[in-house]
């Protein structure tokens, strides 16, 4: 049995490495750069040249791509007439997840809904792949004993529980970080940043550090949160009466930090300044 | 010297009681109900029948009213030709604070900007009245040694630093609470609430309780957060590039809980159900 892992980004490579400890796990070299290759090789994945070659061999495909690419990836797989199991493990809305499922089911594949919570794992317990829908238990079995834990939510036909869970979870983590940066940037823009830090020191003593850690940890990857925030906003909008604007705002805020892409040395003050309208990151 | 306290709501009465320990402090009975009277009498405030009577005697006026009433309160005071010190201690945007200042300055009063952070205090250290603008130090002196601490941010003409600080501070506290209720309601609406609680128990163990505490603590007063959230959104919008939608969403969410007004017994599950679209609070 062979597994095709699309694609060895940071999270995809971590999942691929977990699968590759016990299963023949492939990656597609075409269109991927040197860092994907390095991650795939470190993780013990077997190279195939093209998507067509990979799909010829694969019984199971995992899609781990940016949210905005989830549908295109499914469509590319469907164009090859793939008929195995297709696990969409992306941070997408239930509606996007359903569209992905319809796309691959149209050519005879079986769709399993997935959602990843946690960082690329360093140890067991760090990270979970949630799964839902018919076939979820079979997919989970592939990860038995692996660093990457699999949890089956249900096996009901058409379930998007895994995607919904991911949206609710990231709807707090990534949007609360955005909100915290937002209020600190407001205080800076209004000339009361030090007063806010002094008040926080009295009444919310974790916030000065937490806001700075959030700036440092997130600025360099903010660009890739934007699509996820819109998926969450779409999910909110699909539920009667839940406001979608929290996550539209979070998308706008993370987008404003896109200039820090891959800048691992961003100083908190530079991040707040960028948000407060005075920054020039990326403008040179 | 006499101080007029407008009005003895929960926070106003707490500030009034702190002032009344050392100063003759008045409240206006006209238009106020039995619970205002009880709070005013408990706090040692002296009753006057009408706003006109109070303003005839007052050297200093404190306005502690819902944000949406801040301008009307200032206008009512100005109509009486009041020429003393006017402290707007409300949770309003700097722009609203400036409009209030212009209103009272037009008839010869001196405006001081204020902002309250903390609950009605039980002990010194719980709560601070921030003050900014010319005359701030004189106002702060009234609270020397009081349960209610006063902090002067600056004495610059036209400063709205106290209002800006309040907006940034509440921009986190009240909007992050709204966001947390929002994601839990989403999980409930999507049928994954238990899965979210299980995941939170692993990776964010304070959130199950925190979301429930937030529901219990805030539902009964959510109705009065709505105006404040719009003031914060306006403040964000006034700064180039800061998204206002976080706080529009928070306003919408708190508004949806308005049905729990004064319901001190609201169960968390009922609050989440109301947000998730299935609740019937207030519909009977």
C-alpha cells in the first residue's frame, strides 16, 4: 500500500514523516523547491516526479496545503481519475470541505474530512489529526503509534466535523492573537502604549509579554493565516447569527503583516509600528 | 466645594462613594429609579431634585453614564450654562470625548478626559480612574487615599489619552470574551462542542472554564457593552489601517445576548445555545 502526501510544507512533511515510519509514502517533486525536497528526504518520503506518477501508485492521498489551494489540489487529483481514499486535512470551512469531497467523489474517490490541531510535532501529544466521515477509522489506523496522533470524530456520511472543529479552534487561537496585536497597535498609534503596559502590569500581567511573543512568533507566517481567517469567517457566516467580522478583521490584520514574510528576526516594536501605520517593513 | 455625580449606576455610585468620603457629593434624583437611590444613599451621596439644582451647587461634575449617553449628558449640562470642571469618565472614543469637551467648553466649563479601568472597587488597587488634560491633577487630588485610585496621564490641552487608553484596554478584555463565546457557539452550532472541549482540555486547558465563566459573568450585562464596542470600533477606524470589524462583531455578539439583561442566573449552556441560534431567551 502506498500513500501520497501533498505537499511537504512544514506541516505536510511532519505528517508525511509520521506516515513514512510504517508505510511507503510518496511526494511529488514537480513544482516544489529545495526546502520541500530537504523536508521530504529528512522525513523518509519517496520521490515521484509528477502528480500522475504519484496517483498511479497511491491508495491514499493526504492533502496538506494552504487553505486557498485545497480545491485546486482536489481538482488536479480528480483530473487524473483517482479512485482511492482522499483525505483533506486542510484548515478549510465545512463548505469548502464539502466542495472538495464532491470534486473527488465525482471521479470515484472516497473522501475523508480532516483537520490538524497543533504544531509540527516534536513529541507525541503535541499534535492531532482529527478525522470524520466513512473511512476515517481506516485512515486513523495508518498513524497508530505515530508521533502524529489521529482521532476519529465520527464515520457519518458527509460529515465535516473535523473541518468544523479546526475552524472553531483556530477561530480562537489565531484571531485572539490578532486582536491582542490590534489593541496594542491602537495604544501605540494613540500615544498611550506605555500607559497600557503599565495598566496591564497591574491587572493583566501576562499581556505585555504575550503580545510581544505573539508578534515575534506570528509576524513571519502571518501571510499564510489570511486564507484560513477567511475560511473561518465563511464558517461563522454559514451559521445563523454568528458574526463573521471577527475573522475578516483578523485576516486584514495578518495581511498587514505580510511584509514580514520569512523575517524570523522581526522585533515586536517593528510589528506594532507596522500595524500602527508607521512601519515600513517590506517597503524598501 | 461640591461635586455632582452623574449618575449613580453601579460604577458611578462606586466613584461617588469614594468621592463622598471626603467631599460633599451630590446626585440628581429626577429620572432615576429605586436602585440608583439605594446605591446613592449607601454611598453617602446627597440628593438634589433636579440637574439644575445640582449644577447650581457643583464646582465639579463627573459624568459616568453609558457610552451612548455621554454626549446627551454633556449637552444637558451645557444647556444650564455650567462653568465648572467637567470630567467625562465614560468608555468613549477620543472623538466622542473631544465632542463632549467642545460641548461643555462652549459655555465656559473646563473639560477633563477620564477613563475607568476595573470593576466597582472592593479594595484599593482594584480600579483606576485615568485622567488627562489641563486640570487632571486637581481632579486626581479629590481621590487621594480613596478606594478608587486616580492616575494622571498628562495635562496637555485637548488630550484624550484617558479615553484612548480605556478603548485599547476594553478592546481586548470585552472583545476577547466575545470572541471566545463566539467560537464556542460555532462549535455547538456545528455539532462539535464536545470535541472542542476535549481538544481544549489537552492544549488550552483554561478555555473550557474560561468560556463558561465569561458566559455567566457577562450575559446579564451584555446589553450595555454594545455601545462601548462601537466606540472602540470607531477608535480603530480613526487610525489608518487598523480594522474596526473585531469590535463591530463583538457589538453584534453582545447585542444577541441582550435578552439576558439582568438575568443573574443565566446558565452557560443557555448562553451558548442563544448564540448558536437555538436559544429562546427573552422570546417568551
